[in-house]
């Protein structure tokens, strides 16, 4: 349940609102949730912690067996960057035990994304299948093909201002996390910024201005709370404590069509100097651009604004914050 705290303008989620059902992943889903799903910012209860897959011991085991090419260990960059504060830096975690990585996330300045953990490992996939099986039953949507990662992050971790190109659900498991969600308008996510992200495989950050926070909806996530929001809604995250969360994403016809149309617009802007606008386009023009975008993806004509993923630090258990800067090199692991 959302509780309006008028003193701080923060919407707080009460941990005691739902009593978990040990046999279910969704603990308090109602008809109102189904009506608001994918349309509004919406919270719900879940029972992921009861699986035992998110204890310290389970996470250490997961970090030890997860493929290195699907593991990101990051820290935050300069907080005073005028447009992209706290932009993530990529770290070298090779030969670092899972126990040390978890300690670095608990006591250091480290943010870990165990990408596709919920898909790669059978014990976690069983849970993912149950999560989305229940969600499909409740919403009537049978087209889910979710990918799920596990986020393990420092008490001081800050996820930069960004948006997701697919439908996303955050299932918070441990700790306290503060979410800032911003209106879906050109001020907060311009067509040009969207185009830049859709043509870059590695980045999804948006230009940020501190004045944006005046219009943000702020939500404090308690353990056992899930949160959804409309497609592409800009957001950022500040941890309040050490946190463990599951983030799941899935594509829909709507998200695929929009991304393809935006890729067409990016091509028109970069290759031909035009000033296209998804916002100004009508439905027919968007459909045509979506078809064109799917074709462009297979050609060299579409712009690629991706930059190399450069490693700028290594994890060291003896260093302050577990971070030691290194001479930058392109990630090859």
C-alpha cells in the first residue's frame, strides 16, 4: 500500500500491509493491480525472500558459478557531472571470490548486476517461472518471455537517471531502496535522448538536472515489495541500506514497435540531418517507421553510438571502498 507522507512528499510502502503466503510469489495481488498493470506506477507484495535464494550464502554461491560475461561489477563515477552524475564505471572482478564481492557490495562502493541469473541457473529459473506464471494468471497476459537479473548493491549505491527500453518490474528483496520516477514528457525524456539510447547497446542513461526532482514521485521500497511503472518512464535509485533486488524485463509488441520507430528516427537524424519526432508522428507514420526500423537493424545504415566498455578499476579487498583505479582497458571478460 502507498502511504502519503506529507512531511517529506515521499510515498512509503508499509512492510506490514501484507502477510506473505509461503506458497505464492504474489502475496496481495488484486483486481486493482490488474487494472493498473503497465499503466500506472504500482506496488505489490511478493514472497521471493522465502525461497532462500537471496541469503548471503546463496548469493556467494551464485557469484561463484555465474558466467563472467554476464556479471557486471561497477562503482559510481563523479557525482558532480553536470548531465550524467554517478555514471557507472566498469570494474575487473576476475579472481575475486564471491564472498569478497558480497563484502564489497555490503561495505564498499560496489554495485553488482548478475545478469540473467534468473534464466541461467535452474534453481532461480524455477522461481522466475512461478513469478511470471502467477503474473500471467492474474493479468491474462500469456506472452511474457522474461529475463531476470539480480542486483546486489552498496548502501551508498546510486543508479543514474535512465529509462528501460522494455517493460520492467523491480522485485525488492532485502534492504531499503528509494526510487525517483519522473513524468513521461519531453522535458524528462526527449525523443532525441531516446534515439541516442536505442542506438547504443551499452548505455541507457539520460541527461539529468537536479530541478527534475521537483516533479518526481518518490517511493521508498521495503523488503518484499515489487514495483512496476509505465513503459519508458524515467527513474533513478538511491540505496538507503545494502540492497538485493531482482529486476525482470520483457518485450511487448508496443515496446518493440516503439524502439524500432525510434531507430528509424535516429537514422534520419544521424545520416540525413533531419529532425524527426516520434511525439509529433501519428499512428500511421509510427507504424511505417517501426517496419523500417526492423529492416535498418539488419543493415549498416542505422547509427551505432555505442562506445567500448572500458574497465577503470579493480576490486581489491584491502583497498578503501574495495576500489583500486587502473589504467583503462576495454573489457574482454
